[in-house]
C-alpha cells in the first residue's frame, strides 16, 4: 500500500506487523510501501517494489545483497534493520555504495539474555523431556525415581561464553546469581574491564573446561561453523551447549552426532539451520535437544524498542542527523 504525497522520501517496509509506535513515526514523515502480509516479503515482490526507495526498513528474514541493492537503485541512502545481527546484509557491498546502515543493539540485550537463561535451564534440567514424560505416561510408570529426569546443575560449575559482547555480559551477570564457580570466555579479544569476573581463554580451553558452553557471538566468516566436530569432541560429557546467536556458528550435523552419542549432555538452541526448521527435522526428534523458534528478543518491550530505534535510524539518516544506532 502507498500513502502520502510524492514529495516525501520513499521508504519500503518489509512487514506490516511492525509495532505501532514505530509505524506512526514513519507514516508521519514518509511515503511508505509496505508488504501487506505478516510473513517475510517474497523475494520477487521485494525486488519489484523496492526500486526508487530512499530507505529500506528490513528484518533478518530479508537478504540484502547486490541484486537487491541494484533493484533498489541509487536513491537508497539507508537500510534500517530491526535487529542487532547483520549477517543477512552484504556489508562490504553496502559500504562500497555509501549506504548507511542502522541496527538495534542494546534494546534487545536483556530480552536475549533472558532467553539464553531459559533455554540453558530447559536443556540442563530437561524441561522438554519432562513435559513429554508428563503427557505420555512416562511419569506414571516410573513415579519419583532417584535419577529420574536428572540434569546438570549451575552451582559450582564452569561456564564458558563464546562472544563476550553486550549479550554475553548480560548472560554472565544473570548467571552469577546461580553461584557459578568460574566464568571463561573466548572470542576476538580479551576485555580488560572483565579481568576480575571472567578468564579470557583460547577456543579449545573454553570447549575443554566448560560445563556450560554458551554462544553469543556474531556470525562472521571467522565464527562460521566454529562449533564443529572437533570442538564437540573436546567438550565434557556433562556439557550443556547453548546457542542464541546464529545457527551458522554450528556445524549442525556434528552437533546432532554429539547429542545422539551423548558426547555432550544436551543442547538448548534458539537458532539453527534452516529457520524455520522443517517439522520433521532431526533436531526436533533428539531427546536431549531443546529447540525454540528464534525468540531471543521476543518480548513486547524489546520488539517495540527495536522497531522504534529502526524508525529513528531511518529518520535520522534521511534528515541528515546522527543515527541513534549506526552500524556504518
Ligand atoms: C537479532 O536482532 O539479530 C536477532 O536475531 C533477532 O532479534
């Protein structure tokens, strides 16, 4: 749908179900073209309708590559992605064309840290299996048993965080309340400000020594499938593996093997490959794997703040003022 006068800058919005507070900001200032259905905009529709846009409001489900940028044409000044992750955007290509990119760090940190704890606890305390037992009669058969549905405990454990950025640190802060004995972290570089809280270690040490391995890094060429067969083979048999970053950081076949052979204890995944996961996918069938559908930032508060930040990023870029959250 289009509205407004032809003199206003044109903004393509790739979903209709954007929190209202953000839509209002955009409607007041721009001529909007909005994909009408609450599902990802089909590639063809996007390619055919993005032409001439001054700005693009997109989500992680929209692949922003050379073809798309060509289709958008030379008017495109800014891409506002309603996400902190930006692996769906061809950044070198965007930079080459001098297009600005706004994103949404900070506002989703707490929500994503909460989800990380939720899947961690669900995987370590076998919550999905427990529900299954309740519903399929398993509980009635074994009743209270000394080792029935036993899991792993955070108390006195070693927690390893891969990618100690905003979200990794928010996870650590919350896990401190569980009396974790030691925090390790690995990633691009040591953070001196964390020297009293966590030890910076190499990747192999993180895998070998952690009772819980938590992945909160960005997906980059360096982190792509870094959790591979070798990494899982280093982990302890009691290890709980948690991923709330991107599925692409994991060699999923290797993870499936590690879970099936009990090389590691369990996994809690908010992200995987592909997304959405086909109903009959092996990951949905593995007893010791908790899978949820990429809900890391899915709180009303975070999503509203993400949407408003995205709108403000676009407004700022088109009005020539500093973006609240500029990626490039
Ligand atoms: C992001 O922002 O990158 C998440 O994956 C979705 O909130």
